[in-house]
C-alpha cells in the first residue's frame, strides 16, 4: 500500500458502476460532494463520510446539470454551478438555515469552476469571457456566518430516492 | 354556444399562462439571492490576477489561493496570499515541460497537491512548501488522475480517477 492509504468512494446504487466526477471534501473530512452522471443528468450528490450515506440538498434539484461543488469546513455550506434557464449560475446553499445565495457575475461571463474558502468567508469563481479564463474573488464576510474548525456539523436528512 | 367555448378556451389559455408565469417566478425566486446584500468583488486581488494572464482551476483555503495561470504559452501553478495580497514562491513545484491540470492547497498553505501531465504521463504529486519537496502519489489500482480536492486540514485528498472506463473517486490519506 505504501505511504498513502486509500479507499474508493462506494457506489450510490445497487448496480455499482457509476461515473463520479468533480470531488469536493469538507475541511473536516465528514462530507464528500461529487457530481454523479445518472439518466443523462449531472447531479451533485452529498455523502457523509466514512459511511457514504447520502444527504438531501434543498435547492439544487431541477437545476441540472450541476458542476464544481465546493464545501465549507463542517459541510454547512455547499456551493456549486447550476443551470437556470439558459444561464450557468453560481449558488451557495446554507444547510443549517436552508437559505440560498446566488453569486452575481459580470455580464457576458460564464462560470466554469468555483472554490469556496473552508470558513465560507470568500469564494473564487473561474469565469470565461471572450474565450479567456480568469478567476474572480468575492468577499462573503457579512453574508455568511463563518464555518470554523470545531463547529457543529449539519447532518441534514437523507436524500429523497 | 361558440361564445361559451371561446370563453372556456380563453380561460384555459390564461390559466396556462398564469401557471407558466408562476413556475418561472418560482424558479427565479429559488435562485434569486435570498440572503440580502450581494457578495463584494475583491477588486485589488482580482486586478492582480488579471495582470498575471489567464487563470483557472482555483483552490481557495484559509488565506491561500492556488490557481493555474497561463502566460506566454506556459501554464504554471501560482500561489497567492489572499490576506497579504502577494504572490508566494513555490520553488520546485513548476516545470517548464509539465502541464498542470488541477491543483489543491490546504488551509495552512503548507501542502499543495497537483495533477499534471509530464512526458506523456498524467501524475499526482504532493508538494510540501517548507521542504520544497515534491512526492509522487502512485495510482493503486492503476488509473489516470484528473480533478482533485484537498481537505482544508491537509490530511486527505479526493481525486477523480479514470479507471476501467469510468470516472471514480478515491480518498487518499496523506501521511
């Protein structure tokens, strides 16, 4: 096994074989988010670790395809790119309160990836504009309570089938 | 009779339009920023990022931002101290003949993980900034790494790997 011990993230369904992409892990390692390709849809799935139980997300369903999930330290906040009509939009769900934040982007720019700071106080969004990629940082101080090491984990309910 | 049918038909059209409008409004409401004030762009850092060329694949952790920048036809990993608004050197991490694909940084800024293409292979490496050391992380079972995420405490990586014709995710504990 060498220096690095590893484990595979288990399948979500009984069939076993699934495409799983775009991993994100909470700062404390208790939650893993990934994008699951299923039925022609790319959906963010949140799982507790190490058990792998799925955890419900309130706001993402119906806005597929999803991409680029990112988690805060205790998994309280999950940010992702979703589809709203013809637009890709960056959103952030507060799993403790159920609230949602839509992150504004400059006109004419398409979000491609994002990364949320573990404390939830900043976010970096890669946008494409005129064929060029650039990263933009946003300050979320005052928008979100910090999600700090040692904070309470938000367990949430199981995901609907 | 015609008048009655016309009225029913008109009433259905209005009802359909109303339903559609409610659905659109609900959808818009769902994603319309429910938390009040808007997030603030960090103008100084955004200007600095724009100056270094194109940049992509951000990883934000603690006061650190790692991105892959492209300038003069060469991609490399750039580490920024967001709090200090400054570039931080990462000697030994970048190579002129390597193509970085995905990068992650921990909250202390000590550990960076990188997927890169080098000499026709795609490899995963761990960089320790204080030691300026680069350590390959073998793929076992064999597979080709693509995207990665590093836990903020630097203890684990989640890595998207192409294996047996599928994308899988491995969790790799770091010593």
